[in-house]
């Protein structure tokens, strides 16, 4: 069954050095079809980018039919103990 709801997350990191090269901050945006998938993806990316001191900047639940956007950043941070 098709769901109109999508979940987004933004994993960010600030300035860091990679192999002696200084790089400005960047981000990785996650798009998921379920809340549980979003939480799993956030944890995976935080682990993948842990050497860059990555953090969850924001997360949202969005309904593409009604254009309703809900900020779920604090809820996810609390659940994942971030």
C-alpha cells in the first residue's frame, strides 16, 4: 500500500580534516518510507561519519498530499539518546 508520508533526516558535520586536507562542513540527507527505517538510517550514518563528529541536525515527517510537515527532531534524539 502506498503511503503519502515520507521521513527525512539530516546528518551534518562541521569542519574536519581528511588525510591532511581541511574540508568545510557538509551533510547527508536521508529519505525513508517509515519512522523505524529513519531511525536505523540515522544510526548507521552517525556511525559511518563518526570520525567527522557527525550529528543529527534535523528530522521531519512530511505528508506529500496535504503538505503537512512535522518536526520530529527532538523526538528522535530522545528515542536514540543523542
